[in-house]
């Protein structure tokens, strides 16, 4: 009896997951979500790029000062 309940619960979970993926596919929600992430990810990339460039410039300036003085 318990085995049947466990199998029924597993079947319900599989059906629910299948329906969820069907809804995501039907409404193209994954690409809509990815499209909303483009702006924040681009701004983060630009911010980190500027931070890396500033760090490199600071290191180059420090090396020049050591070489000159």
C-alpha cells in the first residue's frame, strides 16, 4: 500500500514537472527571461571591465615610478 502511494507521488511530481516545462516552452519564457538579463549583465560587464582597466593602469603607473625613481 505504501509502495503505491510512493509511486503515485512520484508520478504526480513527474506530471507536474512535465506541465511546467510545457508551459515554459509554449510561452518561450526562458528566452524572455534571458532578454531581461541582457541589460544588467551588460552593465556589470562594463563595470568590471572599467575596474580591471583602472587596476592595470594603477599597476603600470606604480611600475613606472619604480623604474624612474
